[in-house]
C-alpha cells in the first residue's frame, strides 16, 4: 500500500497545512488548479499530480482544502475526480468549509464506493494554519478519524470528533456566524467613531482594553495589523 498522502487545494490555508505534513516527514502528492501556489511545496519535496484522479490513484489518504461546495463536488465527483480512481478503504478528509447538505451527500456517495469520509473543517485562519495551531472539527467515520489522528496533529492543536457526518460542518457554520456578526458590529462601531471624528486607531486601542474587548477579535485584520 502506498504511504503517500494526497493533498488537493494548496491555497492560503491549504498550503501551510500541506507544508506541516511535509515537515512532519510525510510524502505528499499534491494538486491545485493553480500550479504556481504549490511551488514552495514542490521545493520541499512534494510530488505534483495533474488531477484529483491522479492523486487518488497514488494515495490511500487524501486531504482536500477547497473554496466551497461547488469545488468540493467537482473534485470528488468530476470526470477526473477522486472517486474515479479511489480504492476500497481509502480515506478522504475534507478540511473545507462546506454546506451540511453537500457533506451528507458526499458521505453517502463515498460510502457507496467504500471510501471512508471525514468532514473536518478548520478554524483559526491563515495565521493558525501557518503556526500549525488550527482547531479541527471532524465528523463522519470514527475508524477513519482514529487512523488519521496522527496526521491531524501535524496541522492542528485542538482536534475534536463530533459524530455523524455534517456535525463538524454545523459547528463551523455556527462559529462563522458568531465571528461574522461580531465583526459586523465591530465595523459599525468603527464607522460610527470615524464619522464622529475619532481616530480609528486610537479607538481600537481603547476598545481592546475595555469591556468590548471580547467582541473585537477581528479588529487586527480589519486594521491591517
């Protein structure tokens, strides 16, 4: 059996996750629609594959980190997708943010092909991915989770198993709703202050040491810090 690990989607968050796997001593077969974003991984020893199917043919464990449901569906079910070359017992770990309906559909489809599926969205952003300090919200096949747990430890500090496929996606969506709503309120506060003539940087410095502090976690990103 091949000891190589597949990784599809080497963008802003996927790239550092793949890099940590290489640094942990794993052989990686990688693919992305933009070969240029994987150059650093190739320099570290990763092997390029021309399609998701080529990744699936070479690796029995495959990670995906993709923009959203349409891209995930295409990578899994497309004419050159993972399932076109998957073998019985393969493991697919999807690190993407997804929809619950898509997760459940993929879980059923992959089960039909005897592929073990984990819905495992991550949270922590690019900074967390760079540090290998992401939170991983896994759900799906428990046996697959136990088998790949050492790999997950290379990319995350907080690793949870949440049960049936789709539960990880649900928790990620709840997290995102809280973050986005808090961020929206924080932005409105900055706009209000700016319109009143306050210096936005000084306003942030005051808020971060005030009772608003727990709700302004996105401010460093909004201010470009």
